[in-house]
C-alpha cells in the first residue's frame, strides 16, 4: 500500500517559477521561488537522481 508523504508542484506565472511542496503528513506547505536556470536543469537532475536510486539495493519502487 502506498502512502503519499509529499506533493510538489512547480508553478510558472508570468515567467516567475515557484516550487510548492506540501507535507501531507504534517499538513504544512512550503513555497519558494526557483530561478529559471534551476528549472531548466530539473530534467537532468531527476535523471541522475533516478539513476542513483535505482542502482541502490532495496530502493526500487514496485
């Protein structure tokens, strides 16, 4: 059974990016501005993170 712990959204409005992270367990929300350069690197970051996590034993999602 899966339990949602965090939910994240990256929102763009008028060229400004904002990361919104909800801690579902604690019912809190954190909001922070994100520079476009970081947004542009996000796909690469996620690929690297996924690669590292998938190579670690016991970390694969089923």
